[in-house]
C-alpha cells in the first residue's frame, strides 16, 4: 500500500505553512485538514504506516483541487502536483469502492479514452439539446450548448498564411473539439497567422490528464504509449496545446517530448503575431488557469498578448490566479466545495465590470459560464484564442 508516493517528495515539506492562505480549500474552510500542509502530513503518515488508513480521512484528499497553487508559492520546492497524483492513485487502491468513483473511472476509460464513442455521446447530447430534452442529458448546470464539432482539415495539415516559418503539431484532445470547437478554430487561425503550418496527428487520443488527476495512472500511461507512437510519425518544432490542464500534463508526464510542448500563449508570445487588423472596444479580464499559472508558471504571456490588442482594456480581478473550482471532474465529484470556491470567484469577476472574461482552459470556461448564468450576468466567457482572433 502507498507505494507510488515517494518518501523523498513528502520529506521536502518543512511544515512552514506559507502555502496555507493560497490554498482555495483552506481559504473557504480555514481548516488545517483542508490545507496543503495538512494533506501532506496525512499522506506521510499513511505512507510510513504511523497512522491507520481511515476511510473518513480520504475526504481531505478528495477535496484537494489539484490546482498546484501551493506548489507555486512553496519556498521549499515541494512537488505537490506529483505528490497528489501519486497519493490519489495510492488512495484509489486502498479505499472502499464507491459507485461515484467507479462511475467516474468507467466513464473516463470507456468514453473519454475513445474518440469515436465520445463523438457519439456528443452527437446524442446535441440531438437532445436540439429537440429540447436538455434536462435529461445535461449534467446538471455544467454542459454548454454544443456546436458542430471541430474537425481537422483534409490531409491533417492547415497551411501557414504567408511565409511558412514553423511546423507545429496541435493537440486536438478529447472533450474540447466537442464542447468548445470555436476555441480550436481560433487557435489554429492564430497559429496560421503566425506563420505556422499546423499538423493534426492522425489517431491522437486524449492526453490522459483527466485520468492522472483522478488517480488512474495506469489509464494515463496507456494513453501516453499510444500517443507517443503517433507523435513519432511527424517532425514538428512544437506541440501546441490550447488547454492548460492538458499542457501541464504533457509537460510533466511525457518526458520524451521535453521542451517541445508549448501552451498556445507561450508559443504565440515566442514566435509573434502579425500586426492586428482591427481596433476593438472591449473591457477584458483574464482568469489564470491553475495549470497554466501554477503548474506551467505562465502568467505574463497571455496578458502581454491581450494588451497588444488595440482597443482592449485589460482589468485585473483581485485574485485572478485563485482557482474557480472547476478542476477537471472536481465540480461533478465535489459540487459543494466547488460551488463555494466559485462564488468567491464570481464576486471578484463581477467587480471588474468586464465585457469578457477570457480563459485558457475548457474546465474554467464551463464553470464560469454556469456561474455567471446563475447570477444572471451577461458577461461573456471565451477562450483567449477567441479573444485574440477578434483583432484579425
Ligand atoms: S508545502 Fe511548502 S509552503 Fe506548504 S507547509 Fe510545506 S514547505 Fe511550507
Ligand atoms: S493543490 Fe490546490 S487545493 Fe490542493 S492543497 Fe494545493 S492549493 Fe490546496
């Protein structure tokens, strides 16, 4: 038991508590057990066998968002992302089976890992939405109205517009082409404008991020093996990702791609976009995705790109880099805590009086759309690629 957790990783925590105020679950509960330090302590005791594994205590691990804010502020370099992924996998082996956990793992393995089945589920949902059966198939408040799914172009290559300067691979992913195809369309157009030939690796599957975050490391490893066979078939300067959670996972979990994985904003800031073509009149606020700001430490590039848009006024929230409570499947598995965290975020957002909140992750987009709708707000939520492409 508890073989994946590393003693060395756990020992890096010196219990200073400097991470506590940054942790969203500690901020809303004030409880040590819902803090990074408390969770590390608990996992350390289980690993050492100095505390009996207790089913009731698992809740403290379940309530962690995996947002890695603690990792970004920790002066001791605690690799919290690695600890919580290993800890969750160990906990899954040790805990009593529950229907909720079984259902989420089965849905991931049987649906998300298979693009064809996921597309069918998307089509069924779209049909039901069209004929007004939304209450039957909408997973509560979360699912956005679906549009026609994103499809790679014939031949799996989109040419550079103008001179070809780079060749990039593009992660199409699992849920984004179904839930937010417009984000991919905008991202690809920006890449083309930046002189990139965009290759869509045929047969590419889900990157495995949702699996790893839910303690299914074996499932994530199987997807990595499958994807690495595909990536090996084409040369590229960078693998560009427009979903922060997927980008963080690829950077951490795919060592063979070391240095090649780039978030869309990271890559565009590096290679440059052409002069914007139109002037806008738009008040924009930017929500940092945890897996971009904390896991990949990318905060400056998206803001620089937004500020470079003529007529865009970037207004900051009080706490733009605090999690919105989405966190992959968290909002479904832990709706109570997710909603408490979301409410604080919505107050912060509405205070900006922005026309648009721009995001870099589909989970944040869904969470904020649902939250703003619930508050009766007309603030629009869109992916940063959609915001940037408005200038062209
Ligand atoms: S995780 Fe880092 S910041 Fe938090 S208590 Fe441990 S050493 Fe201190
Ligand atoms: S990952 Fe996020 S929720 Fe979990 S302990 Fe760290 S700061 Fe708190």
